[in-house]
């Protein structure tokens, strides 16, 4: 049997394997030919819609997706406004356009420069991700001792901090290396200067989180549909309904994955633009701003009425009765 699987071309070997293992009933669809045909008809209706959606949203896999961030809430208002930043993140393309463009077009160099600025040029203070990402990651989260557990300061960063920083912003975090470095820089400046979240920053985080979840679910759905349809077509190779179902299922799965790829491209575009604007904001803050005396305070939303005192009295009464029991 192994000889049949490995010998000849792939398709012929697979067919011989199926014929050798599966009974005639299974290869003919186990009497579910009508069911397979019905599923194929349903997918035939759905597929054009999915493909049409994929064609419509292709433009969202580009910087044109950035306006979508304004569909999300900016978070609670603070005192001082905007998290205490000198200029709002949304205004950086107009207020500091050169730096904004530079940090967007060359993000790794921008994050390398910003880390040096935050360390005040003293690279002896440098540690890998400044310790913010220490702890178990990947498989180590589920299985202690497995890769990867990060312990900054134990890799000899003090001997060659510039090389380590270059590796950090380009490759140590995979394709998201520059995003990890940006996250560290953002947290550092907030702690150093008692700054809060910028409203646009909050919108971007919510937007990226939503579409990341959507993209991952579309990708998983597409893979499951493709795999299931291929198995049906491979096993029930003499059933016309199964073959049609397999073809339509593969088409549907490809459409789902196409939508997922568009979402990921849009996420990347939004993230890169946001990082450029936020880094320009941080650069301006270091040059022009001064540390706040205390972190921004969220404004309390007082929507009380003239009956608030009565309600407080009722609450006190209820607590007294509760304590009595």
C-alpha cells in the first residue's frame, strides 16, 4: 500500500489509496449524494457574495483603512485633556509633518532613535525591551522550560547595546519587531513623564484588536472549510454531488482567506501610520514638553439628579438593615 501511495504521480497514488482502503459505499458518498448537492447549491449562492465582499474591501488593505479608527470610541476624557500630551496624535501630520513622515517611512530607524532619546543617550541603561516583555512566551506559557522565556539583562546587552537594539527593532520580535519596540518606547515615555493615553491611540488599539480577531476567525473558517471540502472530494471521489460540494467549498474557503488577508494588510497599514504619528508626538514631547506633576485623571461623569441625596439615604438604610441581619 505504501508503494502505491509513493509511486507514480500524486493524484493517481491518492486515488489508488482511497480505492484500496474505502468501500464502494463510501467512495460513492454513503448515500449522501443529495445532501452534498444541496450543500454545493448553498455554497454556490454564498460564494459570489463572499467574492464580491473581498473585491469591495480590497482597498481597506492599504493606508485607506486608517479612517476606520474613528468608528471606535476614544476612551474616557482626562484632566489634562488628551492624556497631557503637548500636541494631539491626530495633529502631528500638520504640526510636525517632516518627522511624522520620517518615522512612518522608516519605522525601525525611528524606534531606534526614540529609544536612544528616552535613555538620554546613555546606552549603558539599555536592556532587551527594557524588561517590559520579560517572562514566558510562546510554548513556555503552557509548558515551563519550553521556549521562549525572556530575561532581559542576561544576554550580554551591555557589551554591544547598539547591535542588540538594532536586532530588537528589526528581527527579534519577528515581523512585529518594530511594533514591540514601539510599544516599549510608548510605555517608557508615559512612565517618565506621567502621560496618559491619547484618544486616537485608544481608537487605534480598539480598531486593531477588533480586526485582528475578525481576521483570525476568517482565516480559521477558511482553512476548516477548505480542508473539509478537500476530504469530501478525495474520499467520495465517485459522487458527483460530493465533487461539486468540494469545488464550491474550496472556493468559499479561498474567499474567506482572501478577506482575512485584506484585514491583515489593513491592520498593518493602520499600525504603521499610527506608529509614525505617535512617534512624532513623542519626539515633540521630549523636545518641547515637561513632565507632569501627576498622571492625568479621568473626568468623573456626574449625571446625578436632585434625588441623589434620597438615594444615598436609601442606600445607607439598606446597608444598616443588611448589617443587622
